[in-house]
C-alpha cells in the first residue's frame, strides 16, 4: 500500500510525466515523423539513427516514471474511491506500451535499416494511436485531479 503522505507526490509526478509524453508524442506526430520526408537521401539513415537514439534518452526514463507511478497509484488509498479512473489510466498506458514495443520500435528500427516512404507513413499512422491514447490519458488525469 502506498503511504498516504506520498500519494500527492506520486500523482503529481505521474501527471507531469503524462503531460510531458503527450507533448512529445504530439510533436513527433506533427513535426518529427513527417519531417523525415525532408531529409537529404544521403543522410536519411544517419538522421533516423541519431533521432532514435537521442529521443530514447529523453523518452525512456519519462515512460518508466509514468509506468512506475501508475503502478504505485494502484496501491494508493484512492483506488477505493477512484479505482475506475486509475484502472482505465493504467490499462490505456499498458496499451500504449504495447503499441510502442510491438509496432513503433520495430518501425523505427526498420527506418534506420531502410529509409523509405512506406515506413514513414506507417510510423505516422501507428503513432496516431499513441497520440490519441496519451491525449485521452492526459484529459482523464486532469479530470481526476480537477
């Protein structure tokens, strides 16, 4: 059980991580992935490798904080009263992780190996799922706290 004196800190960290990731995923959706189309042919694989590695330095720790705090919240006293919010929040987050690991990671690797228009289109299409889910989660959490 999460110590009640830490619940507020955990939910604040969780919300901050979620809002940060929502911003990142929207940036990638509108600027990042479509921007790949404008990289010179001789620099495409290098650019994809560079962006994948650098983005990972930022995204991985934030996603881990987000997941860890979501799990901690399931052990809070709020579960008795706000369990629906917290369970939906965690389920959506696990779905995001599934899409990320099963779809986005392989597509990003594919882009590094073979930079092509089809892979970019797939990245944009699949990332819409994550963009919508993170946006829904951010709204859900803001509603929960409001």
